[in-house]
C-alpha cells in the first residue's frame, strides 16, 4: 500500500466516523423531538376532553354575573375575551283558550 492509498483510506475512515457520530446525534435529536411531540399531543387530547367542562364553567360564571350584577366578575370575564348580554326577562303572552263553541241540540 503506497502513501496515497493510505491517506485516501484514512480520509474515508475519518469520514465514516464523522458520519456515524452525526447519525448518533441525529437519532438522539429525533428521539427528543418525538418525545416533545408526544407530550404536545397528550396535552391537546386532554384539552379537548376538558373543553366542555371549561365551557360549562364559563357559562355558569356568566350566568352568575348576569343574575347578581357582579361587576368584578363581568370585568374578569371581559379580560379573557368573554362577553355576554343580559336578555330582559319577557313574560310569554297568555295562550288564548279555545272557546267552547255553542252546541246545538241534535235534530232527529
């Protein structure tokens, strides 16, 4: 083996070692990215499960604030972008009762 072949093989060995080190580094980075993605997916799944509960809590707070006229609670809801309007209580008009039609005696 001459000097040129020795240098070429040494260079190829160094490149192979560098490629192996880069592969190990990329595998570790990929594992950490997968772990982070799995955590984010778990958070999203839990958030979706709790969404209805949060919606009910906000609705209950808004109803409480509207009923009691609680200005600080309304301000707190507004700080978080939750607005509501109070509908005036309306009395439903009385339903007309069906008037009995006068009956006529049956004729034979």
